[in-house]
C-alpha cells in the first residue's frame, strides 16, 4: 500500500511528464518575442484549456474594474513569459471577453466582472482567492502555487462517486440507519443526478469549481470508508431550510451569491451525528473538506490506542523529505482519554461526545482512548529525552531526569487526558485532580488549545500574529529555523537540522523544569515560614488556617514554541513585515528567536555570528540568557525590536486559551460560591487541605503539599 505522500509524488511526476509531452510552458524560447494574445473565443476555449493549467480572466470591456486590471494582467502575462523564474511552470494566463463570448461566460456561470478562475483540462478548478490582491506579484504567486500543486494535474479517468440523495435518504441517515459516514453536498439545483455534469448555475459563482472539488472528495474519501452524496435543494426545499440552507432552495437567488454547503452524517447514532461545515469558511481546497470528514469520523469513534503506537509516534524524526507521514506538513496531535475500567462511569465517558465538534477548531488533533494509565509511557518519553541529549549532543554535560520534576508535571488521577505530539518525546498530562476538571469540556479544550501546537509550526506572513498570540501565560519565546524546502541538499539534511533544534529545546526544557521546581520550593518555604510566624505570635486559629489553605501555583510558563520559515516561499529578508526587521537576509539553517512578551528579535549571538542549530548547547545558552538569565552565565545578545503593531495584532485576536482555562475555573468557583454559605465554604477549604495532607501517594508526599 502506497502512502498518501508517495501517491501525490507519483501523480505529480506523471502529470509533469504528461504536460511536458503537450508542450505547454509559460516561457517562450530564448530570443522569441512573445505577443500578448487576444481573448479566447468560444471555439478556442476548450481546446486551449485541454493543454494544461490556465489562470483565466473573464471580463467586460465596459467594466471599470476590468479596465483598471488590464495593465496589471498584461504585465503579469509578460513576466510569466519572459522571466526564467517561471520558465518551468506549466501554467498560462488567458482571457475571455464576456461581451463577444457571452454564451461561453453563461456556460461557465460567470456572475460578475472581472472573474479570475483557475482551469485545467477537466474544467474549472477554483476561483482566485479573495485574500489575494490583484497585483502582478499576487497573480504570479497564485499561478506558481497552483502549477506546483500535484492535485491540479489532470486525471482523465476520475469520475465522481457521489450519489443523489432524496429527503427520505437523508432522514434515514439522520436516524442512524446508515452503514457508513456520509459527506453530503447541497446545491441550488432541481435535479442533479451527476455532480460531474456540465450545467449553468445561477447566483453561485463557486458552484462550477466546486464540482471538481466534490469529484476529488468522492474518490479520496472511499479509502477512509466515507461515502459521498449530494442533494438538490430546489427539489428538497423543506430539508434544506431545516438544515439552514434556505438560500439554496431557489434556482435564482435575486443576484445574491451563495455557495454549495456541506454536512457530515455519522452512522449508528441518533444524536450528535450531524455536523455542518461552517458557511463562512467556504474554500475550493478539497483537503479542507477531507480533513473535516476524516477527523470528525475518527474523533467520534475515539479508537483505542496502545502505548507502543504512541511511543513510535513520539520517537519519529520530522523532516522535509516528504517520503513518509512524518513529513513536517503532517504532524499529528494525539489526545488520549485514559481511564480505569474498574472505576470509570458513563459520565466520565460522556465528555468525549462533547469534544468531537470543538476539536475541529484545533488542527491535526485526533482523539483516542485507552483503558490503562499512560504514566509509564510518559516516563519512557522523559527518559528518551535525556537519552537523546546524551546521544546526539556530545558537548552537553551529562544530565538526568529529576524525579521531582516528573512528579510535578504528571500530577493527575484517572480518568484523565494525555497529549502526545508526533516527533516529541515529552507528553503533556491534563491537571485533573477530580471529576470536576475531567468533565469540564471548556477546561479540557483550553488545555488542548494551549499545548496542541505541532512540534514545528510554520511561520508565514499570515501566521505571525497567531504565533505571537499563542498563550503568553505558557510560552515565552518562538525559535524559528530558516529552511529551503526546494533545495535537495537541504531536504537531505533537514532531519538533522530539525533534530538539533529539538535538542536545543529539550536542553532548555531541562533547565526550565529545574527552575520551576526551585521557584515552587521557594514559595513553599515562604508559606511555611509565614505559618510558623503566625503560630509564634499566637495568631487566631482561623488566620493560621487561612494561610495554610493558600495554594502555591504550579506555573508551567517560560516554554518555547518551535517554528520554521521557508525562504523558498517567502523572501529571506522577511520584507513583508514592512519594517527594518533583520540586519541581513536569513539563510537556511539559521535561527531567529522572537520574544513573545516584548517583540525582541535575536538574529546573532554575542559574537555577532548568526544563530544556528549547529551546536544545540550554544543555542540553549542563548535561550537561557534571554528567558532564564538566572540559569546561565551567558549574556543576552543584541536584538531588533519588532514593531508594536505586530505585537498588538497578535494580542487582539480574542481571548487566549489560557484565559479560557482560567475563566472556566473562575466560572466553576462562582457557581460553587452561589450554592454555598460562607461558613460552609470555609469549612470545605479546610477539609480539602486536610484531605490532601492525609492522602497516600504522590499528592500526599510532604514536599508536594501546598
């Protein structure tokens, strides 16, 4: 069985050979002056599209926006045909005049001018993204990205496997009587028997491109045992209105544009089995809908997973080779519900149902369960971290796991949740000390959101604000490795580079855990000294007890975020930041450190040499000097200040998951306060304190009493 990545590579190779045989290329022969072509006519359109990928502008010569775009379009065409940078791309720019070729524009469901759309030999693929401006650079970027996307290679024998569904069919599926999950699309048509058939859509500019998306989905989802169907909403108006798709029930929507809608229905359940794809997230990327269907289906089942499988995922190296599932683009987050079958009750398991849909908001999260404790697996992961440091970084002073740190990071009780990341040997354990926490959906989701980032996130112009916004309560710095995914030499060395970055982070993590333990012990000593002073001066008993019940916070902060920045996708100077950001362009293999608190950016060490991962120990010392100066004798290097606008953009995205976590705790506390009298609250707090001191096991050890 071939992996998905292998199949994609084979598709790309086959497609490139096919396109090469067609002779389609964007650049003309050296020395040949290309002439800007006239718009395609009805008779020319299909013949030209059959040659390969085309970015097509449908325009009207009387449209003011079209007139404004005209010189930009011509410049983009000229650049595509003259620049060596685009000489190997099998894509071209074409135009259609919708005044002289009105029938063609009608057949292609063109609703407005100008409409820019990507076409292949099999027809429309997708519309030009709303988020792209109509500049020469953006047009060329769109053409380049789509030409390099293996999904866009023509597949002549690919036909839709989607079946038409009537009202009774959908009702039967909603009643839980289906024999498989069904991903269903809803269209503004009266009788769509075949989603491949050419048809004219009214007030639905995205419908024609979405036919191709649905064709791919209907085939790809079969390997996941997910079936596809489609509903004509003009024929099934009551059903579509009940689902909230009322704008699809009329063939003509009074010039108000709409898009096809998508829903997933799970089998074997009569409740919590219908999931609607959000209407405000429509896209022509079939992979997004595939993820929607696959992860919802998986997470609704929450299959059992073994410790051996988790250890394998933790031990895998992440790279850019694209030869396996462990490619950097496919890093999974495994959230495991761990329970004791002898003591678990249905209320404990019910929380899994409430997590299914919200987990879709956190990319790449897969839900599992196990009927055994994973503390042993977690300990193995910690041991493997220290073994890795000793094995791969010979410059590092020998270190070993501090039992106190391990206990502090794994305090919990069953049932609880564990979080494992591909390529990361350090799992996270949900701090659930009672059913109050382990049944609190908001608290669990906030915890997953905080720690469910991939081991290596991608830094892009769009993701920088999000990277800066990732819980500053937990994360202090982002460490960014510059990469070049198009360089074969870099790809071969990417495993080692990413491993070295991970090693530096692990060495820093050891120091961070040591410091956190020292901070806690210092706070406990201060608490103990205060209590003794109160006793010495014979303070009232309630004052002493109030001091005793004060909790010492276990702050899991000052953590690192690891990321990579692909200089082959975006420029090596990060000029998109629109300010003086770097002292020099960053090369593949070099590192940036971004302080999330104040926007300081570090590019060089104290010797003015570029930061790299060549020596994990040296990078660790720089990180300590920046974040935990009390743990090193090194001094923090010079920095460049990131503009406040970027920091503000990162911090105004809404409530962080940390604040959500705290809000959930506060909300629970308020509910308890409203239900209890003051005396009862005071008595309860003292009993909790007394019970914790009397507990046998890790919570009852004197050095962990708060």
